[in-house]
C-alpha cells in the first residue's frame, strides 16, 4: 500500500503565511502539519511509500523537508505554478498514479488536515471490508455541509449516495478527504475524468466511484481539524 498526500494547493486564504511556503509544512506546536500525518502511520508494515503530490512552486520546499525524514518518501511535481493553472485534486491523484506507475491499494490523504486519532484504525477497517472506504462524521452546520461531500449510508456503512458541495444536503454525514482506494477501483480514475467528473475537490472522485462499486464509510473516531484560513490555523494551535 502507498500513501498519496494531496499537497499541490496554493492556500491563498492563508496568505501571507503561504505566499511563498506550502501549507502542509506550517508548524503546529513543534511539528509540521505533514509530520503529524506521516509520523502517525510511518511504522505500519503494509505501507511501502509516501508519495507527496506538490505543485512546482513549492516542490523544492517538500524536497528539503523529505531529507529530514527516515520514511520512504517521493515528491512528485505536477508542473503547475499558479492557483489559476492548478490541475485539481482528482487530476493530481491521476498524475501521481501515472508518474509512480502505482498498481496497489492506496491511502489518499489531504496534507492540510490534522486528526486527533490514528489512521491505523481506518486502514484496519478498510481491510475488513475488502472494499474502497472513506470516513464520515456528523456535521450539524448546514453551511459547512454545503461546502463538503455529503454521504448517505445504510445500516452496514455502505454508501448509497454522495454529493459534493450540495445545495440541499441529504444527510449530516460529511466525508473528509481521507480515502482508502483498492487497486482495482484506482484504475477507474481515468474513466471518471473522461466522464466529466469534477476535478477540483477530491470528493468528486468518491461521489462518482460510489455509483460504480461498493464503498464503505467508517464513522470517524475523533476530530478532524481542517486548516483553511488564518483563523483555523490559529485555532488548531
């Protein structure tokens, strides 16, 4: 299993902190945001490599950061230099798959979130289901639901529907950008993009994929802190 880390955004809402520096490498307490994620699962035997997907603007920052780590880490440069020319998260996933010739299960995680629980439980859950899996958490705020992927699940955790950024959310189950995708399902990403799937938000791939195959959604065992602006960055400290 490889871990793909989405880190090619430009984080304009965090300017001036991220004007010339990538958001995943900002410090929270004594560690970078990315360190909190990587260190959590680095010791798992089934994890063969971390693949950090960067844009060209911040590529060298990630290369320097990787030199400080003992984990097996590759940095891939999607070639974009501005927010206006970004590929979008779904195309970044596709780009990394082709660059690294990936043909195995992958854990896909956003490089700008912090969790107060270990991802090991989610990985173990995915193995027991033997399908692609995501996580879900209850979100009471209607405004926040309109800005995320919203899931409908049955009593067995199976996703029956997902809508990315719905105008009228069907449920209160929000899907954060942490996915376990089987190698068979991963091959469908090319078809997904050709069929016109949205490419900016990573959840667009899951919203399309759950209509093609079985995907289970584990209830998140803790909290997720999405660092999207200066206020949320100060709060997570």
